[in-house]
C-alpha cells in the first residue's frame, strides 16, 4: 500500500465529517480530528514499514540461499595433478562472489513521531464521533469512499471486482461489475467496516498503550492487501 493513500483518506475523512456534522465541525473540532488521524496513521505506517523490511529481508535470505545451493552443485575443478604421467593444467580459479548490498532502511515512523493527542483533543473527537455514527456506518462509509474517489481517482483501482466480491451483499442481489463501482453494495459494506474500525480506534484512544500495537499490527496487514 502506498503511504500517500493515508493522506488521501484523511482528506476524505474531513469532508465526510463536514457532511455528517455540518456546523458542528468547528475549526477546533477539525483540528482535533486532524491531530488524531495523523497519530493513528503514523502508527499504522510504522507497522507497514516494518512488514516491508521483514519481507525484503526474507527475500534477500532466500536469494542468498539459492545462490549458495547453486555454487554447491557446480563440480569443483580438480587440483593440479599428474594423470598417467601427464601433468594436468592448473584448475581455473573459482569466481569470487560479489556481495549484494543491503537496501537502505526506510525511515522508521513510530507513535512518538506524531503528537500523542491530549485528553481534550480525544474528548472532542469522541463526542463528535457519537454524532457522526448516528447516521449509520454504511451511510458514512459510502460518503467516505465517494469523497476519496473524487480526491484521488487512482484509488479506484484498489477495489477491483475480485476484492469487492469478498464483501458481496448477497441480500441485494446486485452483481459486482467493473461499471458499478461507486454504487457497489459490496464497496458500501467494505467501507462500513472501515468506518467501524475508525470508531474502534477513536474509542481506543482512552488506552494509548494498548492501541499502538493494535494499529501497528493493522498497518502490517496492509502489505498483504490487494494494493500496489
């Protein structure tokens, strides 16, 4: 997953809050949400980068093991010796393996790199969230992804039919196609879960020490998502 998608998600979230809160989304409330979102996403990005580093390390180790196995299978030239009274030519020197440089580590992001929200900020966000969720997570999710697609149309490719079918709304009977993306019942279900996850994170702000590893783990799982 590309890290800039988190920024697009933040912009879409603010627009969604404006739709949901109306005049209640004052400058102070918007700043509180921005602060909380930056903290949450910085923590998730930490997990995502950790997963990338682990994946790169595994690939390098596997490549190194394959090279080692190949060298072992190559028969070693015989040393200089005499056969039937005829001196054989000196064996050719084995090629010296060239060390593969390790990739430069990505700058690490941790919860400490973002400002931990203060109690007042957390309270502001939690109170405003109570108003937003009155609309229903499915409705808020639909508003969210439509804003996301307007801000960053390239994010549409993250939700092909194969992904949406895993969240198929079998009750509606609507078949998922490439043409019905923005009116997709499956996408509505998927983003309802996203909104639910936002709500869980907002509630979890009361216990930062517990929330941080959970967000790290969530960020790590994004490496396996169908994203480029």
